């Protein structure tokens, strides 16, 4: 059975002055590499916190579709070394959360 889910990846710039560099890496490098690496990733988007005091400045949201969300995430993580790294992302304090879709409604339906 095919299921849908969201992988949420939260993190911060390694240094405050690297925030713009991290945003550019997400936009210009990382999201495209994620999409080209796995057919199970339907969309990849990056966000920055509006609240300057948020625990995490950056949020990446990956929309996943497949038979086993855990295996999809394992594949994404396993392929990590083949993607372009950035030293602008802090190594410590990152957080990954995986959610499975239980219901959806769209405007007009």
C-alpha cells in the first residue's frame, strides 16, 4: 500500500553570519539533489523561522510517497555522503521527524 508522509529536518547555521549561505545552499544545491536522488520524494522545500528566538532557524520539508516511509528516509540518509555538503549547517542540535499522512482536505473539496 502506498502511503504519504512528511520528513521535517530542523537545523541552524553553524555561525550566525552563515545564515544567508545556508539559505542559498538549500535553494541552489540541496533541494535539487534530494529530488534527483529519490523518486519517493515528491517535493522538497526550505523555510526560515520568522521568530528570531525560535529554537531552529531552518526547516526543510520533504513530501514522501511510497510503500515504507522508514525505508525512504533510511535511503535519503544513506545517500547523504554522495550529496554536496555545506559547512554552514551546524552539525549538533539538528532534528529529524517523520510523519505519516492520516487525512487531507483541499480548498473546494
